[in-house]
C-alpha cells in the first residue's frame, strides 16, 4: 500500500522507515523548494503545538525555526541574542498585557 506524504521531514525519518520495513522514496530539494517547505513545516508544527502543548511539539517548532535561520545565513546564537535584546527593550509576555487601543 502506498502512503503519500510530500513534505519536509527530519533527516533520519527515511532510515527509520526502512528499519520498520517501509520503502520511502525521497528527493533533495532546491534551496527555493526547501525555503518554501520550511514555511509549511513551521505552520504544521505550530498547529500541532497549539492543539496539544506537548513538550515535543515545542522542540519541533524550535527545530524548524533553527533550520529557517540557518537557511537564511543567520546563526541560532544571534537569534537568541536578539531575543534577549528585544526582551530588555520591549519586555516579554509575562504580564499578559492586552492592548485594546490608543488615542492620539
């Protein structure tokens, strides 16, 4: 029986499938295809996170974000440094502030 996926998967998934007796067919994407598939994968993983809040889903989202940064030539350390900088300048989300409107 053929099961279709047509999506970006983690590097070791085909080998895991082979060990389970499956015969996966894979291809290596172009940079443009990879960039597009990373965006789709981020949406997929965010949806899974929002439906379960399981720790493994947090890890999946971070893995995809790290891959996107790397594909854009941005080091993960720089992303984390930017996160710290923004938190210092603009705060975090700890206080649950909900902005309703502003009058000028």
